[in-house]
C-alpha cells in the first residue's frame, strides 16, 4: 500500500515538474477571444451619427469603409495596417498599425488601445498644457462598460468599451465636462462603435456605427 502511495506521489511530482519546465521554456500560452479581427482582407462599413449632449443620435448620409490592408513589420514585429477614412486631417492618419498581443490590442511602441481582460489599469493618462503651464485638458483611458449591449444598424452586440475621458479646463474650453471618446469592440466582429475626435466648442460628438462587415477571425495567442 505504501509503495503504491509513493508511486502515485512520484508520478504527480514528475508531471508537475514537466509542467513547470514547459512554462519556463515558453510553452503554450493562454488563448483569448479575438476582438481585433486583424486578418488581411477583413472590412467594416460604418455610418456616421451626430450624437447630442442628451445622447440622441441622428444618422448622417456618410458611410466610411475600413479594412485590413496588409501586414507590415515595425521594429522586427508584425503589425496589421488598418485603413480608416480621415475625420480631422490635422489630427488623424489615414491608417492605424495594430497588433493582437494576448488579450491586448497594441500600437507600435507598446501603446495599449484595448484589452478584453484588464479592466483595472489606466492605459495612458496625460495633461495638455498651455504655453504658460496651465492645463488645457486632462485625458485618461481605460476599459469600462463590460458586456454592454449596443443596438446599431448591423445588429445587437455585446461589447467591451475602451473609454477615453477628457476633463476640460473651463477657462479655455467652455464645453460640457467631462467629454468621452468610446471605442466599443464585439467578440469576433471587431470595432462596432467609435467616437470620432471632437471640437470642444461643439456640444455634440460624431460616431461611426457598424452597418455591415466581413471578417475572418481566430483565437489570439
């Protein structure tokens, strides 16, 4: 009986050591749901909506086509080039370079733009200063609104929201305060709602809301 117990313990310890060795050598990583859908050829069609300070949305006859053009290498790391129409030419490039990394979507340099798991970290936070050192606004970004359902032209989606909060200095920017930029992602669909850059002098914002899409997806390592 004692010999059997020793044999079972020996097998258990051997399996445990094998598992630890595999992890130490960079073995199998956890598999996370695909929220980016960053495969070449994927595309999304969005309609623009004007959203007033009360949350009332008015559709516009403007449609934006976004797509994954190709893979490209930056600093030895592969990124997907996602082409998006420019809204404010002085602020926005016509494309983004994005990469799935575990449960994060990141830009070159490691800037985090989304996570399906991390709802506690502030991904970035900074203050924009006036020439005399006064703060014009402060912005911070983190994940919020876990599993919130949105109803848009393409259907109903359970989403995760990467939310940027802008606290404006009323001395310089007499505007509703704070202001928000939302980027809502749905599993195996991608970005379904996006708040576009806004002018502080205007009380409304503009959103892109998904109308139709074609994506291939897979589990992200």
